[in-house]
């Protein structure tokens, strides 16, 4: 069974195929949002881009980036994803929630 490991929280959870990373984090009290965004967000539609995560390991075990992610994360590292748009497909992954992100290179 696939697992999701939250790197800095040092917690790992077994999940089913197509488990959404946002839902896994919330169900296990792992904070995904910074500050006020925990209350003011798009509720998983990918439009606010406040649930950015960084994938440390297991990118091939996740669904490909959606069109929304491609638009929201254009110019950023390919290791960044939106938790609300990302699902486990076939294996385990290690992620960082609330990563430190440098300004977009496109400025």
C-alpha cells in the first residue's frame, strides 16, 4: 500500500490509490496553509495556489501536473505541486508542506 511521508513533521501514513495529498494532510492534522490562508483559500479547486508542497521523493508515483498547476506554478521548480491537485497513483512519496519558495523567476 502506498504511503505519504511528511518530511518535517516526521510522519508517515498509508493511503489508498488516488488519495489526494490535501485530504491526507488535513485528515492527519498536518498544516498545509500558511497564516490567514488556512481560512481564506479556494477549498481545493487549485485557483489560489496557497497549498504548495514540494515533492522530495516519489514524483513518479503522483498524478502528472494538471493544467491548473501548470498555470499557477509556471516558472517555478518542477518539484513544486499544489496539494489539492495531486494524488498518489502507484507508490509512496515524501513531501514538504509549506516550502520556502523564492520569487518567481519571471518576476
